[in-house]
């Protein structure tokens, strides 16, 4: 019989230490109960290098923005899988929780999103899969809260041994 236990939330200091360890050229700060990580990601050898910012508060979803270069439109169409404010939509509500390391999940998912973005810019087709746009219930497993939110998200398998540069 399976035993269901609550996942332990990783504190911001642990998250910051792991981001610094795995991405030594990046900058991490914790201020006012928020972790902010600035890093550069090159999704593939032929890709541009992107400056990104990840902001994370406990019991909230990580918020990711591309700072440079700015995300481009294709014609008059914005890239798929974005929240309002051009925050990247990286995963479905139940795919990430606060017991997971940002360095092992969110940062590689940023690299994957950027790769699919580049393909979309070139072809007009989003090859990353996912669900968009519709409204689905989002449940915060850490605090048992449920709310409805617009989602533009994808789902994919992930191998922790392959990290972006």
C-alpha cells in the first residue's frame, strides 16, 4: 500500500545554493522572502544567449522573464505559452512543487522553452506541445488552495543529467 506524505518545501537558501553551484556565472539574491536569480542561457549551440530572471517566493509559482534579447513577435502574434507580463509558462500546475530544486527543473525548462521559441520564430509552429489557451483549475499543493487561471503550458519528460549551458 502506498504511503502518501507531504513533500518538504525547500527553503530559499537551499534553492540559492543549488542555483549558484550549478550555474556559477549567475547571480542569486534573497531579499524580502523572495529569491531572484539572473542567469544567461544558451539553449543550443546554434541559439542566441538569453539573459533571464527567475523570481520565486515560497508557496508561489516561480516567475520567469526573458530580459535580453526581448521576445519577438512573429508578424503580429506573441509567442505561445506566456502568462500576462510576458512571463514564461513552463509547466502544468501539478508538474512542479516546492520540494523540487529550481536548478534541476525550472532552469532547464527555461532552456527548453527558449529552444521551442526559436523554432516557433523560424517556422510559426510551436513544437513543444502543451495546453494553450484555456482555463484550467490550478491547485497549489503546498497550501491546498485552488483557483482558476489562464494557462499556456507544456508538458515534457525531463532528464536531470542534461543541463543548459
